[in-house]
C-alpha cells in the first residue's frame, strides 16, 4: 500500500483545483463542475482515512455513500437553477443573477 | 490480495478493450483511400446546405428525464447493498426498504401529476 | 520505497484525476469540460478500488459517468453557453494565487506535520474486514444507519421535486 | 498477488514473477475477450439469415457455403472504404466515441462466468460493474452526437440518450431481484444460487422486465428509434463512415448477444443444465440458452413495427417503472414472510430443489397474480384506445370525409 499522505496530497490538489474553478470560472455550469471536483476530493479523503485509520468500522463507507447522494441532489437542483436563470435572463453568469440584491 | 488480483484483471482488460476496436480502424486507416475535398467534408444534411448553428435550442424536457433518472439511479445504487444483505436481516429490514422505495415513489407520483413525463 | 503494481496504479490514477480536473477548470468548451470531469472522476474511482471500496468505485462510475455526466451535457446544450461567453475567467491571477496558497497551506500546515512526519499514520492499521454486504446490513439496522438511509431517500425525493419545479416551463407559458 | 496456473508454469520456467503474472493476466484477457469478438462476426451472419427467413427471403448465400463468409467480405469492404471526417467535427471526441462504444460492451464480458471455473474476474460488485460499464455506452453515443457537429446527429443522440436512461431504471430494478435472492452481487454466486431453481421461474416478471429493457437498451424494434431512418436521417451516427461506423454497428450486435448471456446468467441458471458438471458442456448450456433468447430477440425485432417516441416513453414511465418497483416490493415482502415462517432457506447457494420448492411456488403465484393484473390493465387500455379510434372514425364517416 502507498502511504496515506499520497492520497491526502492528491485530494488536496484536487480540492484546490476545484476551488480555483469555483472562484474563477464565469460560467455557472463550469462552477458546478468545479463543486463536483471539490466534493470528490472530500470523498477521496474520507475513504482514505477510513481505509488507513478505522477499517474495522463501516462508517467511512456509509458516509462516502451519503456524499454521493448529496452530490447528486446538488447537481440536479444546481443545474435546474442555472437553466431557470438562463431562461429568464439569458445569462449563465452567476454574478448577473442579482435581482435580489437591494 | 485475492480481491486486488481480480481487479488487476479488470484493469488490464480495461486497457485492452479499446485496442480491439482501435485495431481495425487503424488497419482501415492504412488501407483506405483518402481524398477529402471541401464538398465531401461538409456536414451531411441530405444534400441541403447547412443553415446556422448546430446548437439549436433544446427543450427542457430532456433535462427533466435526465434529472429523474439521476435520482432513481442514486436510490437504486443505495438499494443494492440492502438487497445483498437482505437474507441475513430480520423483518425490520423489509420495513426500511419499503419505506425507502415508497418515498421514492412519492417523487414519481409528483412527476406523473405534473405531466412532465409525457413526451410533448 | 519499492515500486509495486499498487504504486504504479496509484500514480496513473493520480495523473488521470488531476489532469482531468485541470481540463475541467481550463477548457473553453463546456461539453469537453464535461468529458474532462468524467475522466477526473474515473481516476477517483480507481482510488476507491485501491482503497478496497469497490462498491464506491462502481457507484462513482454509475452515478457520475452514467447519470450526472448526462445531466451536465443536457444542461450545457440547454444553456448554449458556448456562444455567449468569450471570457472564461474572472480575476484570473488572484484566483490562481489563492488556489496555490491554499494548497501550500494544506500541505505545509496539515498534511506535512500530521501525516508525512508521523510514521504511525502511514500504513493501514489492519486489513479491511468490512465489505459491501456489511454496508447493506448497516443501512437496514435501526441502531446503525437506517435513519440516514431513509433521510437520503427523502433528500433525493425533495431534490427531484424541487428541481422539476424550478426547471419546468410554467403552465401558462406552454 | 497469487501465482497459479499459467503464471506458475512461467515462473518455474525462469521468468520474473511480476512478468509471469502480467503474461498470465494478458493471456486471460485475450481468452475472455476472444469469445465475444469471434461471436460477433458470426452473429451478424445469423442475424441477417434469420431476418431474411422471417421476411421470406434467402439472405446472404453467395460468399462461401450458406453465405457464411459474407461478414468477412463486408469487413474487407469496410476496411477499404474511404472514411470521411467532417471539417466541423471535434476530431478527438469524434474518433474516441466508437472506441468507447465498442469497449463498453466488451468490458461486460470481463465478469461473465462461462463455467464454474472459467471466468474473467469474480468481482464482489459484479452486477454494479456490469451496469456501470454499460452506462459508458450512453456517454459514447452522446459524445458521438455532439462531436459530429450535425443537427440531426445531436438531435438523434439526445433522443437516444433520453430513451436509454429511461429504460435503465426498470432494468436495474429487475436486477435487484436476483441480487436479493442470491444475497450477492457476484455473477458467479448468482449462478451458484440457481442450482436449486432458476430465478426466471421464481421471478418471471423480473426476467421479462430485464428482457424488454435490454431490447430497448440495444435499440431493437419496437424500440429502434436509435436508427429511425425515416425520422432522424440515421440518428447519432449519421456522420460516421467506414470502419468507425462499423464499430458502432458491431457494438450493437454484440450488445444484443451480451444481454442474452446476461439474462441467462441472472435468470436462467447460467451454466446449469443436465450434465452441467463438465466445463465444456456447462459452456455449451450457457451458449445454447443464450442463443434461444437471442433468437427470441431477433424474432421480435423482425415482427413488430416501430413505436413512436412518445409511446415508448409513456410505456416506460407509466407501465414499466411502476411495475418494476412494485415487483421489488412484492418479492421482498414474500421472501421475508417465507423466511420468517421457516419455509425458505436463508441462503440459496447450495440449497437443493426440495428446499427452495415452497418459496418458488409462492413467488410464482405472486408473479402470476401481478402478471394477471398487468395483462388486465393493458387489455383495458387497449380497448379504450380502440373505442376512441372507432369513435373518431365514425365521426369522420358521418361528416362524409
């Protein structure tokens, strides 16, 4: 087995790339993709910690499975919001959906 | 390690699988004639010249089918471990599973009532 | 450190997943971005196999590549984002600096001192005894994960109804 | 990693252990994938011959005895055809799509147990692996449609993908039933659990659901909207020519036979049959049963007309999905009640025919009850549609149209 920190470094790099995408991309769909990358980095960390530290418990796997649920729900609703905003305002840039700003 | 042995097979298989279709395509690439011209390489629309963008506006219906599929997919995937362990468990497991599936049906019923599942 | 088949596989999967991730955040064309996202998540599925969680690997491929990818491509087509966005990034330099700073902070501040320098936390404490079937048992036991299991179903149903309400054209429009 | 069989021989012969392992793995891969690759060449001939007979034609009969070499002639033709890549296409994805489409089908064969001792890999999550790999094909179609940069290809791909994902739901729900009965997701153990009784007899509705959705997944009539020539020009592969088109074509043929094999593995006892002990005979049983199912698939394909997409979607979302969900609920309940009454064994692997007989009878009765309800429903729906059509016709006749 490779040492635990190998996984942690890769997951951290994945998370930072995702963060960059969320901060920098202008397109809402691309922002959501970056969020998926971040969730995935979290999942890798979770499973790696489970495997290396507490493989005798089921919690790590169960948590990772529930993160899939959250990721799916997030993608479904997030994309629906982007489609709805696009339909009403002809724009996919999150900053421009600012009707609620005073 | 026995388990990883099985996955090593899958790994080699996954690398090898695209090679099988790639091989005949490569052979064809060597054998076939290649005389492209402007007319031949046009987008094919039964001889009519292409007008405008390929990115015609699609209806939101496709997205809704994809969305409902995604939700069902995740739920089915969670049901698989439950089904695997089913023989080992008592009657409580059946109740858990039935409630899980009934909650899922709620969403389907909503989609039925709103008529989003009918192809228009 | 000796080079084993697991190490090689790890490096390959790391390259796939990080390369795919860079593709996602830099690509101009969003359909290609979706494909890059799938490549990246496929690499992560490889990690799950190496970590003895094949169930999660299968879920990863099934849910992400089978369903979320399709959803993203549909959304990309619906919003026609290719034609109306010429600039990809906002405040590019600051954001690159922020991401790199975050990475350095994580490595130097957390992973380095806690995990790299600590020989106890480098190899697994024991081999895996829990498998997919135990996960299923945990889902169906009242003193374990039965409640979160039901809540997951509730969350998904709520997400489905919510997303249908948001995405659907309103009745008078049709 | 362990080292037995071929690997051990090579290792003894003086090779490095790692290399010996790799060579034996590679040999296994070639052996396992050889079966589908050889089969597909003859499947095309079989399909054309049977289609011809059903349509009262002779079919290929010029090249070789009974036209057996027709496929090779076609192969040579495809190899020397000019291959056009439209200038508007996204070259990388355009070329990658046929590879993924074909590979996704071949990869399923990695987990299929040919005999109790001969299989590619015995994965703990075999069923999910198979579904996951098959879903790569959907992505390949989407990519092909998009990369062609053609309105018809994209439109066709969208419709196909919407259809494929819809029919995946009843398919996966049907697969929950064998997993539940066998208590395992390994395809090998699922077949072993059918030693006493085939799951197709315990849960025929699941088998039918799987068959129908498999027919739709492979785009066979009455669900052949994928290649609805009259509506979509050709669908997602309109811009493909030469060998790349051939790969989509071969993938579809192979997928039909793969689904027949999977149906046998999940519901019709895999290698089990009289005299199954011998590996060669076991393999023949698997092939024989799969061929029968393949023939039924062809028969349906060549007999029924194509449905409209709204009908196909309606049939899935308003009939198949609720039925597959109800099916899982009913079977789960019946199995649990029988287990609590001590009438059913907790583990079907190794259970004898006598032990599973009560469970089989009760499940079969439940399935027949469900089946009668469905048939009644379909009957009423058909009659209503017929009466409505008759009314419309008589109104038209009264107007003197």
